[in-house]
C-alpha cells in the first residue's frame, strides 16, 4: 500500500459513488491504473464493501444509544451465544467485543426512550450471561469520518 492507495481510500470514504474517472483525477492517475488499484484493494479486503450512510433521525430513530454490556462468564459458548442473539436485534447497528470495564459496546438506534427500554428489558437482559448494562445517549454528533 502506498500514498496513492491511501488517496484512493480517502476519496472513496468521502464518496463511494464516485466513478473511477473522478477518483483518478483526484489521485493523479489515469482511469485504468486507478481501476486496477481499487480492484486490488477490494481483493485484499482492505476495501470490504460499499454502504449507504443512513440518517437514523429521518428513519424515525431519534435516539442513538451506546450500551455497555458486561457478561458474567467469559466462556466461548457464552460470548458466541450473546453475539448470535444480538445479531437478531434489528435496532442494534453495531456490536463490538471490547477490553476494559465491560465486554461489549452496542450502538442502538430507537424511536424513543420507551422503545429503548423495550429493547433492553425484553431482548438484551434476556440473553443468557448478561450481568450488567450501562447506557449512554448521543446528545450531538460533532464529527463523522464518513460525512465531510
């Protein structure tokens, strides 16, 4: 990976809908080598996919929460079961297994506090092994790497 590859990645992070010609102009290459570099980055799984960044508020999800989950028993079975159950909850946007004072950090999008309470009480707390839940709510997002 060189500086041109990094420029390509930066261009795609800003706007993945750009065509190869637009990216080539930004990085100072012709279209063919730019296309080949993008394909190489995809094949190497450096570029893992292309996604739409969705405005959760416009979907009716006015609350974004970060939920810190502690697991009572740190066995592979318990962790795998937890991850499998979290995968079934549509409101969970991200699930990260982390180190530190808790085990998982979830990013959850919900319509309101009643909706959040229902997700926590009726889904997350029922997952075997969950021992503690702490929640933080986004007040304002001041930086988003993907929206510049």
